[in-house]
C-alpha cells in the first residue's frame, strides 16, 4: 500500500504503524469485535496464500522433474530403439545379440507404441529360428537356456508377460494371435521337454503370469470376442493357455491300488495347494463365461474337454471351505453360466464318475448353484409346454445346441414328458392332490403361491438348453444308477439335489418324479430307493425320531425347520414324501395291501410309522404357525416366506406336501383300515370342548364383516321368496375361502379343513351342526319359525310330488334354508288338514327322495352294491335334466341343513366329488369292476402290450344302443398303447369314466348343494363320513338308546304302562333287520342318527292309538310318531307290529 504524501502527519516513513488509543476509552463492543475478527480473517488468508504459493512451487518442481524424466526416458528409449533396430537390422541370429536385444526390448517396450508391437513381433520371429550357422535346429528361444540360463529365464518371463498383456488388453490388434501363440510356447512345460531344455532358473513363465492377473486377462480376452466369432484366430491359443497351469501344478501322485480291476477309472489324487488355487481360479474365471462351448472352435472345445479335470473341480467345494464360500457369493448370472458349462462338459458323462465322492461333489455343486438362481427361472408358459408335448407340430427354428457327451445318442426331449403330465395336458387340466390324496384334475389355474415370481435374470436360449439337461430323463437315470452303486455316500446329497431340482423346474416335476420312480435302472422301479430313504435315513434320523414323538414338542419341531443339523434329514424326508405320494397315485388298493409287498415299497407297518411322522408334523404346522409361517398377505410383498433349512421349499409348501401324502394314506385306511385304533387322533394336544368353542368363535369372527352386510340388507328381501338370496359378499366369503386362507386366519379351522381326521368324528359333527346354527342366526332364519309371514309356502299334490316340489321350491335358491310351509293336496284334490310344524316338510323330503333317486327316472344309476351315482349318458346332460340335478342338490343340502336323514346310499366316488375331489383309479372299482380289473391287468402286464393287447387311445360309449368311439387324446385311434405309455392310457381311461362323462351332471348337482351347505362345512369329512351324515350310521339299532330318547303321549304312567312295557319287550326280541324296519316305519330312515337317537329331530314318539286292538299300528314319519293301539296281549302286539312294519303302512292308514 503506497504512503499518503498529502497527509499533514506524513513523517517520511513508509512503514504503517498500528494506531494506539491513548485516551483510555474503549470503542464500542461491536467495533472492537469487528476489528479483531477482520484481523484474524486477514491473517488466515495470508497463511493460506503462502501455503498455496509453496504448493505451486512444489508442483511446478515435480512437473518439471517428471517432464525432464519423461523427456530423458523418451530420449533413452529412442536411443534404445535405435540400438535395438540396428542390432536386428543386420538379421543376425547371434545368441549374444539376441539376448542383448531382448534385454533392450524389455526396457524400451511401451504399451501404446505401435512400433514396439512390431518390434515384439520381429523378436518372436527371430527367437523361433535356430542360431546362425548352427546345425542344431533348436530355436533360439530354447537353446539360449543352456548358455544364459539365469538371465534368459528372467527375460523370458518378462517377455511372456508383455506378449500376454498385449494380446489380452487389445485382442483386436493383428498381432494378438501371434502373441498368444508365442506365450503358449513359452509357458508350455511340454515345449521344454520337447527341446530338451535344461538349466531353467527361478519361476516358470506360467507361474509368473498366474501371479500377475493371468486369469483376469484371459477372461477379459474371451469376453471381448463375441460368440459369433468362434473362428477368431486368437481363440485356439487362448484355450490352450487356460489349461497350461494345470500342467505346471500337478497333483500329488495317487497311491497304487492293489486291486487288479481296471474297468473303473481311478479317483483323482489330492491336489497340492497351488493346484487347488489353479482349479478354483479356472472355475470362477473361465467356466463362468457365458456360452463357453459356443465361444470356441470345435477343435479347441475337444481339447479343453480332454484336458479339464472335472472330477477334481467337483471335489474342490468339499476340500476347500473358501472355495465353497466363493461359490455361495456368485451372482445369479455367474451361477447360471457356471452351471450351464458344467452340464455341457459333465452332464452326459455322469456315468463315468470314478467314485461316490465325485458324484456327491457333483450333486452338491450343482445343487448349490441351482439355489443361486432366481425362483421361476425355468417356469415356461403353458402354451410353450403344450407345444413341446404335442411334439411334432410346426417346426420352429432352433438355436444351435452343443451337447458334450461320450455317445452319439441325442436324447429325444419329446419322450421326456411322463404319462400323467401328458394326460393332464390332453384334457386341459391341472393335476392336484385332493383331501383324500387322489389326483384332482381341474381347469382352474394353480394358486398364486404355487407359481414363483417372474425371474430377474434373462438367459440365452442356448444356455437354457444346457440347463435343461438337469431334469432330462437320461441325466437323471445316470445319476440314479451311479448313486445306487455308491449309495452309502451319495443318498443325502442326491436327496438335496433332487429337492433343489423339483423347486427349480416346476414344469418338469412330473418327468423328474416319474423318472425316479419308474426308470428301468432304478432299483425295483424306484421302490428300492424309496425303501432305502425310509429305513436308512428317515426312520433312523434325528429328525425322524423327533417327529415320531408326541407333538407336544411342537416348538422343538418348529425350531428344527431352521436348524442346520437337520439339513440332510429334511431333504430325505421331503424326497421320500414326494416319491411315495407319486407312487400312491397309480398304486391300486390291491397292490397297496399286497401282503407280499411286491408293489408297495413300504410295508403297512412302515406306512403307519411314516403317517405318524407326517401327522405330527402337519398338525404342528397348522396348529402353531398361522400367520408367522404363511408370511404376509396382500400388501406385504417385501416379506419373504420362511424356508426349510437347506432347501428352497417354503414351510407352506412343506405343509401342503405332508398334508397331501397324509390324506392319501388316510384315504387307504378309510377304505380298508390297517392302522391301530386312535392312530389318527391328536386329542391329547387339546381339550375337545374348548376346541369346539374356539372353532365356532373363529368361524363367527371370520364372517363378522359379512354378517354386518347381511344384517344391513332390507328385511323385505326375506319376505319375498323370489328375492330371498344370500348377500353376495357373504356368499363369496363363505364359499370362496381357500384352505390356505382358513389356516392363516385360524389354526383350528385350518386343522378342520385340511387334516380333520385328527379330530374325532363326533366332535366334527358337533362343530358342523353349530356352524349350521351360526349360519341360521346370521341369516335371521329363526324368524320364520315363529312368524308365518316370513315363511315360504308350497302346495304339493301327493300324486305329483316331484313335479310340484320342483316348481315351487327350485326357484327359492338359497332361501330354501329357511322354514318352508308345506300344504299337501290329496288324490281327491282336497287340501289336507293340519298345520305344518316342520313334520310335513320332512315328509316331503322323504317322499321326494324316493322319487328323485329312483333309477327308473333316468337321472341315476346304481352300482353292484346299489349305490347311486349320476347317469353318464347323454340324456342326463341335457339342460332340463341338469336343472333337475341342481334341484336335487338343493334338496339334499336342505336335508343336511335341517339334520333330516335321507334313506339313500351314494357311491363313494360320487360322495368324494361333494368334497371337491376328483376320482381316480381305485374309485373305478365301484363304478365298473370289469374295466377296473382289465386296467389292473394292463398295468401289471409283463409281456408286449402293443402286440398282444392291440389297444389304442380310444373309449367306446353307448347311448340308446348306438355305439360311438371317442379319442382320449387327439388322434388317439392312431396311437397304440405300449408298455411305455400304458400308465397314461390307464389314467385317461379312468379319468374319462369317472370325471369327464359326469362333469356336467356333477357340476349342476354341486351348484345346488353349495347354495345350501358351504363347501368348507363339508370339507371336514371324508366320503364315508359324509355318507353317515346324509343317511345315518350303518350299524344295528341300539334299543336301549332308542328307549332312553322316546317320548310318550296318552299313556298313563308312560313307560310303566303295560302296553309300553310289552312294546319294548317285543322290540328287544326283534332281529337287526326287524329293528331297522321299525325305525324306518316311524322315521322314514332305517339307520339311526350318527350321534344316537338323542339327535333325532323330532324325537321318536309313541302315542296312544285307542283301545281298538284290531287296528294296526300306524306312523306319521313327518313327526317320527308311532300311533300304537293299547294292546293288552303281547303276542297280538307283536303280530300287528310286524305286519305293519313289513307292509310299510304308515300315515295313509291312520
């Protein structure tokens, strides 16, 4: 700052002095603080400025030094290049000159200098030739080792690095193939053997490269060349280089075997640490390349396959925990490509594995890689499956597929589709297991929980073709055969692998399971494996012992789902359940109960033990898990479902599997008991009374919102029978809830609707009755009992009961649940006297059932056991007849709703359809014994089915004497039944007879039934129990029970009256048939109520019929009333009573 010369205080000094206040007064605080702050700020800026100046000086010095260095280095390199060019320009191959030139080249080489790359290429040509004037044809590259051993070894390592890095960093340069080829020559141990090189010093060239990014460079090179350029000249040398480290780091010599057998390959010796590192790097860097078999020439591919130590690679995860951890951290894309390449190289060579350890390593590595892939990756669209399975349709352009195998046999993918899968696709249905464990074929889509979400990974079709080797029949057959040879060391690994395979390939599920069960190489067609899994692994395992104990240890069972010590145990149990469930699908009852055990893989005692394990597990999963197990519902997509430890199977899927198999076994036990008494019951786990109360409460809570909707409906809706309908919301909730949703909402409802047989039948009936009462209350139906204005009224002519009932009652729909007032018109056209208190409607149901189920009417047919089922003929499929089926369904539902027993016996397979289940092979025996017997002969036939039976895929129907042939599959008349496809034929034939022919009739019937009885109410029972629910229990009449629950009218002293005492003595003297006739005479049903006569509504009653002893006893079945004259002679009473019940005289004689 310049001095101010105009100031009067100028003293001639140019130094600025700090002002000093001599007055002793301080400035304002604001001025003082402002001055100090500005002073500090100024000092700080000055320091920063000085520091910045010093930095600039240092930076300038460094730049200058660097520039001078670069200039000097450039000048030096130019001098070296000139010297190098001068040495080689004379075309001298003098050894000393070559060594000096090589040293110069290492010093002067620049990465981006095009001239240097040319110099390296010239050096390559120079060293590949012999020394000048030498008669020895050994190239200088190798002959110089003898004279310049140590220095030449160092120079060659450095040149190898230069050559390799140039080729891999810039694969597009023209010298890349040459550089890689020379690198291969420098690194190949065989080159030194060939040219008899001795005296090498230090690290080998290949070791030197491995330490300096060899695998990363090689991977970068191969990725830079597109698969379409598989003829690229650099590829052969690159692939050859990839296996050279394996030659440099050999295995520890394997001990010589004393065995003279040489047919099997020897197991690989233990690798050294260096070789293990090479194997792991090769796997993670090269074998994870996308489409590796499609990237390289065929000759190089063959060479790679022959040099690749696959068995050593497969053993690495078991030998190195760090490598196993690295595999576990691969992303989905890397895992998919590694798996595809392994399958391309090893998938067809599984049968040649040298030991069980190698097979276990293969199964473990493939299984772990499968678990890295996103769920749903292999889920194809249904039309794609149809296209594959229909086979020889319109040919599509297919991508080139390379399968590396030892044989020339190219397996036919079309043959991989199993019989059941083909059958279900032909009929356009989805196969599911119903509550009895039978196959259920429905056109409805699978629940959303069964379909995995869309994968986030998109793979090339050629990669998918390699991955599809996994579920192929040929691959699985080889695995099973080899695993059988080494069963003691491979079964747990096989189970874990197969579970991963089933989870990853849902569309190949049938192929996988059927290949395991019915492969010709499987021990006893899969039975041996199944037996081995149960006896050797499930029954004796820690998990098996845990699950065999009482389910009171439910918390321990839940904890075991996540305990890693049970990993292999869960896999074997899951696989056993999958296989045995599949086995039971086509195992007839005659085979299941075969005492010789030729067809059933497990003895009945073993089946009992297995069912105990499944029962305890399924019960705990329903009783204890609830919402925690099922995960989140809608709106909580981020919450993952709990998985079974060591698998991709969710706990819900495990529960579904166990439930399905448990139901299959229970269905067999229901048809022909083989388990001990009380085997299925779990009543020790809870109090039955509290179970009933809680189940009813949960049912009420489940419908609370819908009940509000129902209560808000106008009362007028119930006044008009034509408008009386269930509220739509209520109907939807009551009939549309899945078993999964019920289990989620309520453990008790989950048990009742999925494994109801663990609850005593009587308890379930009590729950059913209470559910009905709850339904009455929700709908306000009690009002109709006491207010005639709320009732529907129907006038029925006794001469036309069916027609009038159809006309008046069919239009009521769900309103049929309410009270219906019946007025009968006699044969003279007069209205019968009396007020309907409920008895007349019961009389109507009784009379109507006799007419509606009369087989002469054409709607029903009877089996040999006189059990009814819908008529399958075309007449019964007409719209008019279908309307009658709907009406009959409503009437039967009304009988169940009101607890009225109907004297009709339905076929078991038809009753199972009430419960939403499809019928299969075993049900065919009750419908058509001859056809069933023929199909069983076909199934077990040991000869040539095609030539000796001459069957095709058709079925013959006969309507009114006219026969017509129907194809079971498109073109079925041209497709012969063979040993291979006979299971498909059996499946289709039984499905046609039991399901297809009856589909419309059954659908119409169930539509009417479900309007009255919600399906979930019936799902608590099996078909045998449902038969009891409809018609009463099929057992002798308990006279003592009947006597205890009888009411009297008009008898002085009631039971003490002499006539009454005589009556009971006479009844006690009746045989079982006569007692049944008496009960039918009074109640219209020959069988007693399920829970005894205390459940009969109205009560069994005996009224004094007067003193005229010449009259016969009469009955009013509508009110369960016996009008008995006051007989004084017991013998006369007996004769009159027998006459009445045998003549079936009733209300009409009173």
